[in-house]
């Protein structure tokens, strides 16, 4: 048996040296995962058996190599749900919970809301919406087959209409009937390759990350598709990069189809997502 406190300290030191952003928390989460206990019970663990110690050391080494934490644990928390994630799907970020919260707020105001989640990835936003607004009619689409498999797993049994397809052509059958369109599209400029965190650049699907020279190619497609899908007065919300606080809303404002084009900041004060209403 080994001392878990010593193992945790050594793991955190290794992760810190590797440039991991939250070494102490990641070390704790990995140990809790190995032991199958909640984080709050870690201080009560008195010993670490050899099999657990070896498994922990292996996971710490993989995390130090910048494999995403969620790939190692197999899950990611998103608002009030737990999502299955792993290789082949974009790991949902905490910042996206704000966009999901906006969509939930909009849908909850309506008696029978129709919500469309474009570029659903793991199914995070669609799953959160149907979890918190159970009377909503939720539809989601994903192009990447690897990500679609994870979305199928996360949305199974929820009643969400999940389809395989491109955001540019999805849901023609819903044209003019949708109340809320929500999307976390790819938005990283191709030229920003080197600045992307290793966890995302080396492990997330590039289809979910990069979007043309200025990062706004998918946003332009989204603007057109949302205008087709929404009923007059319907609303759209889309995440974007923190440096796109002016350029992303401008995609919508420039067409003259939208009212109340507004940008919103995340909890760190960075520009994070835009919203707009389709003119009546």
C-alpha cells in the first residue's frame, strides 16, 4: 500500500511541469476516478493498492502528455447532466454552458418550443435543453460520424431527434417552424493552429475546431440556415472565439434579417456568444 497524499502531490507536480492548466484538480479527479469515489471522499482514503497505484500512474502520464482529462475518465459534466466522451468527439467546455443556458431560458418561456441544435457534437446542448425543458421538441444534427456515435449514446432515450448531416442543409422539413436555433460551430482560424491548446489540437476533431481563414465560415452558413429554419421572431444563439466579439455579430447584422444582434461575455469577461432575433 502507498500513501495517496504522496501520490497526489507527485502527480500534481508532474502535471504542473507538463503545462497542464489545473494540475492539482486534475490529479485529484484522476485519483477519484481510479478509486471510484467522489472527490470529497479522497481525504478519507488511507491507502493505495499496487493495482490502483499503477493505473493512477498510467493515467497521470497520459494526462502529462496532454491527453484530455475527460478522455481519461470517459465523462464530462455539462450543466446538470453527465456526458460520455472520448476520442473522436469535441469535449464540451464550461463556457458553452452559458450558451446552453440562454437556449434553455428562451425555450422555457414557450408552451411548445421547437429547438434545433446545429453542430451538436457530443449532444451536450441538446441533452441539457431536453433535461431542463422536458416539454421542448428538440432536434440535433452532427456531420462527423465519430462525434455522431457519441451523440447517439448521450441522447439515447431522451426523445431528441438526432440526425446525421451538415448544418448547411439540415432540417429542411422544419423550415419556418423553429423557435430557437443554437449552435457551437467551429470558429478557429486556420492560421491560429499553433495557438490552440494541445488537448484540443491533438485530440478534438478538426472539423469541430477550424473554420476558414478568419474562423467565420461556419458562422456565415449558420446565419443562412437559421434564417431559413426560424419562424418570424424566433431566436438564434452561437458561440464564437473571444476575439470575434465584433466580427461574429457583424455576420448577422450585415444581412438586415436580424433584430437585437447582441454579444454576450463569459464569466471571465471575454466575448463568448451572440444572439439575434429573426425580423418579423
